[in-house]
C-alpha cells in the first residue's frame, strides 16, 4: 500500500516538527480519491473472508493515519492562532487556509467581546455598591446580601462582592480591597 507509506512518512515528519510542514491540495485530493476508491471496493467487490478482513484492517489503519495527521495539523494551526505566532500559509492547503482565517476571526471576535463585556461589567459593578477583593484564605460558598451565591474561593482569587460582604471579609482579614486605577 504505497499511499499508506507516503502518508505515514508525512505524519512522522509532521509529528517531529514544531512548525506546520507543507501539504499540497493535490496530495489531499489523492488521499480523498484513495478513500473513495477503497469505500467503493469494500462495498461492491466480492472478497473472501480473509481478503475482506485484511482489506478492512488496512482500511482502518489508513483511516486512522489520515485522521490523526489532519488532527495533528489542526492542533498546530490552533496553537499558532492562540499563541499569536506566525503561520507559513504557503504550507497550508486551501481548506486549512480557510479554516485558519475563520478560526482567527472567530477567536478575535470572541476575545474582543469577552474583554469588552468584562470591562463594562467591572465598570458597572464598581459603581453599583460592589467591591473588587482579593481573597487571602480558603472560603466556602456563601450567600451574599444580594442573595447570590459566591464561592467557594481559594487564596489569591479575585472577585466582585456586594459592599457589605466585602467589608465583612476585609474586617475578618480574609480579603483585601483591589484598587483599580484608570489612566
């Protein structure tokens, strides 16, 4: 099975490399055609039980190898996007290039929305009878004066609490006020 060996060699090189290695659309099309042909062969040819068993084993191994190779490349792409490192787009297939662009756009939108909402929430909570505190000791969950459940907390956790609860924790030396300075 020549294609299996070729894919295996590419997988080994990809596995041993930190960077995303070159993969062409033609090679992917070749893999797709092999899979399509083997599915047709599996369905329509009459094979002896031994031949069928051998064929299915080869097909399963090929299927696993291809999926693992693709997942390995996707993980590298995702890691590069999350770490904000450069990607050599000439090494990507057309579909990987589209995936990379879509993932980068989606993550940028996500992080932009999360940080924007988080900042808005902090600003609103600072001015609405709440305090930001840093927890100094482990605390179990408790019901705040606003009837919401807070915690459990571990040392060094940062949280926003109603003023009365924050004051009680600070008075017990269980928390410290966190000051936010705006430039």
